[in-house]
């Protein structure tokens, strides 16, 4: 990034560090769901607020760029006409686009547009984070992370044993009916 002004550069560094700080919150500690859930609304609000401010700055700098271009267009048109050359729209636009003042204003606008897009992306990621927190909470309620929920305990062993005994009885009954049918054929 090219530095335009010291104040602006300091603000950019501050915003970059803010994005990095907020980006770290995207990672969820599934064993600290209560803390993660409590932080989500305030973090989402902070990001939403920053996103709105970044969009406002972007829009402001877009207007500033348009104003600079209009002033430069008038200035260059007069200079071109004084030189005796025909001031066509293409010639004036070329002069405006090559002016250093236009380049500075354009650069500020592009940086602001990028910053606004980053905050929008971060906001969308935090919306996804909220859905993930909801899903992780449901898994926690279902005791997905509990060791007992995936291993055998007395209750599950009893159910499995009854099911196996029922299967064996069904198999014996099926085998017994085949045996009795053979006996009927012999008679």
C-alpha cells in the first residue's frame, strides 16, 4: 500500500489491526461454548458498526473523487482550450486521469472500497459463526462430546443384549420351522 498521509496511514494500520483482532474470534473453542455464545452478539455488533463506518467512508471518498475529477476536468479543459487545441471529452479525461491529484483521490477511494469489502466479508463470516455456535450447542446438549455417549454403559449393553437375544430367537424359530417342515415331508 502506498502511504498517502501520516494520519490516514495511522488510521489504516488501526483498522487493519482491528480486522486482525476480530478475525481471531472466528475460531471457536467448542469446550468454551458458553463464553463463545456470550461474546457473539457484541462481536457481531462491533463488526456491523465497523462495516457501516467503512461503507460510509467509501461512499464519502467516492464523492470526493468525483469532485476532484470535476474540478480537474474544468481546469484541464481551460488549459487545453488556451493552448488552441480542441478540448474533446477524451482529451480532457486523459488529462484528468493522468493528474497526480486524481491518482491520490482514486487511491484513497480504492483503499476504502477494499476496507469496506473486508468488513462485509468479516460480517458474513460472523453470521456463519453464529450458525455454527447454534449447531455446536445442539451437539453439546445431545452430549456429543461426552465420552459416555459414544461408549457402552449398562443401559446400552442391556438394550443390545435384548436385541441380540430377539434375533437369536427369531433365527431359532425360522430354523425350527424348516426342521418341522422336513419332518412333515418324511411322513
